[in-house]
């Protein structure tokens, strides 16, 4: 699985959940407009389930989740390390 | 609290030979079984919500319950020919209640086993015990708060809100902005302490530390000059959701530290945790001190940890399951646009 595919799968999840047509790979996801507690949990759970990875506590951070590109980088590191 | 001690928030009833005598689809429903109506009314009074999972024809069963004066007590009853476990799962999802906090009452050992097989943490009771249920420890509440007395109505409003959201074409945020939500954040005063205690006991998922405090300890906290203790009430076009959140902070020379952040699971999708964190960042900015937050990992509260981490908090100390987080940004957070915040004036110890 390459980064392009990872990114597309994450993108599809957000489009489905957020119904935001202007969404891009670089859209800021963590502005309060986008995140409530339940969605934050769903987002982390989606990433773990979709890619079969388990995130460490420290990896759940603004830096790693602020955009689709950032999440894809995080996933790529996990998938590559397998 | 261990599983067995966890308070029951929801009781789900079978109907045939549990609520009434006989089998409705085979010869009809007889009289109510002894003690059942009294138990249902008493649980309702305590703020324990109730529903039905029964294999029956929906309209016939509804008619029976209406005639017997019990229909209004049940939220989202699941009456169909599907398995009872499936009905229960639907109810718990709709009410956002965990199986650990639910009970099922049925006269059939086979049905109780079927439900326990699918939902191993639910507590199942033989219908013969129906009249004694209010005496069992897991059904006790220390006080009947104003919120408890209104709980059935608040859950019903939640269900209406949920179906409106399902019918809504836009995103969750767009839907929330149609509700005209107002969040009133006020210092905790003595009359609110029973609800404070109830929230700490009832809330497991959106609870940052799982600390519980006795009434006397809570009294000390609201009188303490070092502590700032807030409670918030949420209202919207559907009515009030009641007192749904708590924020306890302690001020020291070096920092303002969140000791407790609790949000009722009923309002999990409505941005209340984020709003309380935002309020805390603004308070910290006024003191000119960093904002820290204690977090203690439990079996249920990963969602709270994720909320902190994705709101700009990072670990500064770690000791096993106990973590100290600190807010990293220079600017306070901004309130969600769909919430109107009413702050209850300057903080004065009681």
C-alpha cells in the first residue's frame, strides 16, 4: 500500500463523515468546527481499524492528525515498519 | 468501580409472562404480574430509564401497554420477531448506554442466556425477581436529583434530536448549528452538589480521571480559594439537556490544573467537552499561568484522552496510567461556532 492509496482511503472516510465538499488533503481538521469528542474517537478508531495498526498514546497528537496528509504520513510509517 | 458495582442506568423488560401474565400472541395478555408496575414507577422516579425488548406484534403490544398505563415509561421499545439481544443492542445504541450499565428482565432462562451470550456484561434477572429489583444495591441512587426526575423526558428529547439529525442532509456541525444550543457555565453552589456527585458516579467514558468525591469533600472544594469548580447546563430548541458537565481546576503558583473534566455521555456529539476546555484555556490566560490537566486512564475513558490530545494538550509527565498534560498554544482555544456560551460571572469561593 503506498501513500497515495492510504491518503485516498482516509479522504473517503472524511468526505463520508463530514460531507464537506471543499475538503482537501491539507484542510485543517482540528479547528473546533470539525472535532467533537465522539468524532475524535471515531477518527482514531477508523485509522487503527482500516490499516490494522495500533497507535501509541504519544502518536495521538495534533501534529499527526491536523490534516489528511499528516494522518497519511503517520499511517505510512506504521505500515512500512511492519 | 468494578463492573458488578456499576450502577444500572437502564432496565429493559420482556413482556409476555414478565410484565403481564400469559402470551399475547397465543391467547392474549392477562393482568400485570404482581410488583411489576410498582417497580417500573419506582425506577422511573429514580431516573433509571426503561425500555422493552419483546417478541411480539408491535401494535398489539403497544395497545396492551397503553391500556395498562405503562407505555409512556418506555423509551424506544423494540417489539418485533427479531432476537431479543438485537433489540437490546439497538436500544443501548440509541440511548448511548453501555451494556455494563444495563439490566434485562425476562422469565425465560433461554432468552436470558441468548442475551448474555451476545452481551456478556449485561445483568439479566429472572422475572420472578421483578418486585424486588428496587431493593438491589445496583439499582440504588443516593439522591433523586432534579436531573434524575427529568431524565426520561431528556432522553426522549435526545431521541427526537437524533432522528432529526439522521434526516438532516449536512454534516454534524451543520446540524448542531440548527439547534441553537446555549451552554451556561456557572460556579458550583451547594444546591448543585447532589448532581455533581451523581455525574461523577454515572459518567465513565467522558471522565478525565475517574476521581470520585464525597459530599463533604465537594463542600470543601467549593469553599476552597485554590479551586475553581464549574458546572454547565445545556439547552436548545428541543428543551434542556440538564446539567451535563463539570470542570474542576486547582490553582497553584506555577499553573492552573484541571483535576476533573466530566461530560455526560448523552451529549457526547455536541462539543461540550471542547467548550469546557476552551473555557479553561481562557481562565488560564487570565491568570497568566500555563494550563495543565491530570488524566488517569481507565477502561473506558480513551475518548477523553483523545479529546485533550487533539485540542492541543501534550504530555509533560507520565507515571504509568497517570499522565500530566499541558496546553501548548499561546492563544486560548475558540468556542465552537454552534454554541452560545453564557458565563456566570466572576469566580468567588462559596
